[in-house]
C-alpha cells in the first residue's frame, strides 16, 4: 500500500482545488475623462458714411384783381430758398468671446454608436 507523508494530502487537495476553480479575469473597457471646451470668438468692424442735400424753392404771388395792380391794391410777391446739407459717419467695433467647458466621461471603445447620459458628466459611452 502507498504510504503518504502527513503533508501530502493537504498539497494534493490544494492542487485539485486549483484545477477546478476558474481563474479570475476581467475584460476592461477603456475609459476617458476630460473637460471638452467649446470656444467662440467673434470680432466685427463696421463703417458707414452717408451724405444728403435738400433744397426748398418757394415762390408766391398774390394780386386781388389779377396780375395787374389796380385801385391801389398792390401785387404781393414772396420767394424763399432753403438748403440743407448733412454728412453722417458711423463706426462700430464689436468683440465677443465665449467659452464653455463641461466634464465628460467616456467608457467603451465606440463613442458614437451607443451610450447613456449621466447628469453633469456629459455622455457616458
């Protein structure tokens, strides 16, 4: 009969357990975390120039009896000329800068086909 030393049954039990118990493993997905930032910068300059000229010519004649003066009533004539010239120049310059950043967490290998949202963390994929 086979005689075993006192420590062998324990060693054999450990070896048998190692062959039956599966090895622990995990498939990990890549994860990314960051703060995407969107920046909008705008600058515009405007220059306008305009000029205008206006004239008003008036002429009025009044005679109570036609074009000739008769019976001592005179013929009244009045004429007036008004002229206005204006020039206008406008210049404007606008500068605008906007930047927005938010926390984003990405889990998985495909960031565009599937995913779910967690408030405050952008799109979790």
